[in-house]
């Protein structure tokens, strides 16, 4: 077991970010400024997540509430990725691209089962969910392409003998 002073013990061969030492996604060295694709994709993703968060809360509390408004708690998971998105955390973009399909599914379900204003809100939820997914995929692909161009090994690549 290896660990830094004052930190919890880490299994041997793993870095503090949990990746095997040969499979780091972020190369060692000084931090670089993100390129244009990373900034644009982050802006798309972050803006779409915030808009989806506002839509979910407004939908359930004011625009077309269902029951006593307790469904507004569905917006809470959208708060989790905000800090990681602002910090360009690649892992956050990856798991958010999976989580967002729950919101797309809920929007599709409500699109087929509700009418009136709720139907239009469901369309907006599906569109924002797709925008979040597109932004996440764009960001991950741009970052991995940039890392490969710098000569960093791709995740899962074995080191040369």
C-alpha cells in the first residue's frame, strides 16, 4: 500500500486519482489551458445542465406541478456534476453522459403520458438531455484526442516493454 502523508492508504500501483500509474488520463506536469473544443463543449454541457436544473425545479413547483411538488427533488442529482464540470474533470463528463439518460427517459415517458404544458416541458427536457449528452461526448473525445496528440498513453494501453 502506498499513500501520501496525511491521506488514506492507496493500493500499490494506483495514483491518487484511482488510475493505474501507466494509465493516467492527465499527464504529469504543469496544468495546461483547455483548448477551444474543451471550452466550447464545457460551455454547452454546463449551460444545458443548469437549464435542465432550472426546468426541473420550475416544472414541478410552478409551471405544471404534479402532486405536492415533491418531484422537484429529481433536480438534486443535477447539482452533483456542476463543480466537476467547472473544473474540466474528465471523469465527471463521462459519468454525466450516462446519468443524463434518466432525464431523457423521464421526459419521453411524460411526453407520451401527459398533455398540455407538461408535454412541451417534456420536449424541452428531452432536448436539454440530448444537448448535455452531446456536450459530454464532444468534450471527452476532444480531450482524449488532445492527450493522444501529446503522446500520453490511451486509457487501458499497456506500457511498452
